[in-house]
C-alpha cells in the first residue's frame, strides 16, 4: 500500500515539471516576439526622427534663404526714390511655402551712449527680417529664421537750397540789404567780404589826420612782422560809386584789395522759417520734434541727442536773450531779435556727415534771427554760420567787450558802434604827441596804434569776424526741406529718378 502511494507522487511531480518547462518556453517565445517588436518600433522611431531632422533642416535652410532674400529686396528698395522710409514693412514670398517680412527701424540699437561712433546713430537704419518656410498643409507649423542688417546712409548731396546760398558762403560777411555799414575800431573782419551799400571805416573817430596815421600804421605793422590788426584784411567787394572819398582812402591806407561790383541782393527764396516743429535728416528718415525755447537763456547747456534731436535744432517764436553761461551745440532759429547780454557764451553747430572728400563736414546755421544785438560782455564765441534777416549790431560798450564770429555771417547791415574810451580821446593832441617823439622812437613806439597802448587804447581787435580754416558745407534749413537728398547722378537702370545711397555696416544672426 505504501509503495503505490509513492509511485503516484513521482508521476505527479514529473507531470508538473513538464508543464513548467512548456510555460517557460512560451514565456521565452513571447519575450522574443516582444523584443523583436520593440526593436522594430525603435527602428521606425529612429527613422521618423531622422526624417524630421532632415526635413526641419531643409525648412530651416529655406527660412534662412527667405530671410536673406527679404533683406536683399528691402535693402534694394532703400536706393529707390519711392522708398517708404523707416517704420514701414516689406513683405512677400520668394517660393511656394516660403515668405519673408522685413521691418525698417530707425537707428542702431547696438550703439550706446559713450560709443565713439554714437553720433552716427541718426544715419543708421536697422532692417529686421523674419523668413518662414513650411510644408504643404502645415502653414501653422513654420520654420522661422530671423536676421538683421544695420545699414548707414552715405550722403552724396544736400537738399535744394536758396539760389544765392553758394555765393553767400564765399564770404566771411555778406550784406543782403542796402543800408550803410559802420565799422568803428578796434574791430576786424578777416577774409573776403561783400557789401551792397556804403561802408564807413572808423567813422566816429579818429579825426582826419589821426585816422590816416592810425590806419596806415596798422598796415606798416603787418609789414614789420606785427600781428595784423587791420579792420579788413581780405578782398572787399562793394559798389565803389556809393562810397565816400574818406572811406575809399581808408581802405587804400589799409592796403586791401578793392573790387567794385553793382549791388546784387539775394532772391526771395532766402527766408527764415516762420515756424518749425519737426524735421528729418533725409527723405524717409525719422521725424524729430523741435524743442521750443523760452525768452531767456542763462546758465544752460544745450546739446544734441543722436536719438531724439541729432541736429540739436531749437526754435523760438519771438525774441531771445542770452545771458551769462550759455553753451549750445546745435542750431537755434528765432523769429525775433537775439540779444547777447551776458558773458561766457559758446555757440557752435553740430558737425554732420560730409557729402564729399573735399568738405570736412556739413553744418546747419548755428544761429538764425531777425536782428542780432551784442551788448557788453566777455568770453563769447559763435562758431558756424550766422544768418540775420535784419542787422548785426555790436552796441556801444567798453573796449573790453569781446565777441568772435568764427565762420560766416550774413545780415542786411553791419554796425560796430563806438568803443569807450576811444570815442572820448583828443585824437589830434595824441597825434601831435606821437609825432613829437617819433623821430627818436624805437620798437613799438614807432607805430601810432602801439604807442597808444600806454593810454589804455589796445589796438588788438576784440570784435572779430573770422572765417574758419575748415572747408564746411553749410546747409540752409527751412521748415520743409531735409538735410540730405539723393544726388542727381544716383539713379539706376531700373529707377530713372535718383535715390539715396547706403552701406551695410553690421550683420546680426538671431
């Protein structure tokens, strides 16, 4: 009985082992199938990813090409007279499923205040391009490439100017009216001048004989190596038939060149703006707002801002008084009179990009007004072109009063009033005393103007109109014109009308 039971147990055991083996084999087979399927799926995923990488790379290249095409098209449009200007957008397609969009942005955001070339900001335009490429039916999933070009204006011409503008710029001072001019000593106008009317030289003093001695000795001093203190040093163009004999003689004693011309007044297109609220530097450029000035300036410095006011252009409707400590770099246009009543004055225009290799810079006038009245004061210099649609008057004041005009000045009349104490000297007695000592004189005492220094009469002129040694292209700014314009020769085979010229200065990859 016991033997039978043991036999049955061994058979069951053997049957269980066979079932486990079959289950294990089945498990192995299932795992093998699953592994094969996983490998196949992985292979499919790898192939799909590779395909997407290749496809996306191709789309990216097409998007980049679209961005570059857009930049090239947008850049070419800037050479056209029909360029719409900054703030506009150029959009288009260069192939099926490819497009671009380019925005013109004024300035150059890569420039920062303090950079050596920050003053070039207003001449630059940023072209921001976005190129897109997509698969057919998947326009909502484009590949996008952004590129940026920064370009800079290459000025080649100025905007149209008044018909007599080039003539005016040939002279240190240029008279535009018909009133008599008066130049009391000591003063000096260096360089060529043009008058349309009579010119009185030292009209209020000295008296006749001292006048001859004083003026002729000024020329003798230049021959002896002394500084040139003559009231006029360059060629004087004037209508000789309108001059008094004394004034003709005065210029002969000074030994300056005289050329007689009939009066020729500027045309009516030379006018001061009646109002000025905004301006552009070039066609299509940004519009800048012109700050309006108060009636009095004192202890103030005005400077240009390359971003919001690159020309430093200011406007005043009415009169303007300049008191102590006024400095500006820019252009001030005043509809009324300008009165300079203080000391420590420094005015100069903003130097802008040159239009040619023979000119150092372009400048707007430093000051435009009706009458310019200069009162007592010291330490004053105005550098640039001054335009007065009335007279320029240096009012009667002590001979310590000084002002230097360094550039060009035009006005309807020039009037240098008497200096004190020059106007109260007994000139005949002074000449008699000078002549008594002259036979024994040496050095400075041989010359009447230098001999007078012992009495506080310094012949060195403190009222000076001097030209600058630089070749400046002055530009007349009215209420509507720009500074730069297309040069007449800058047209293309496609565009028969001229356009601006630009250069690429920086390429940025986004």
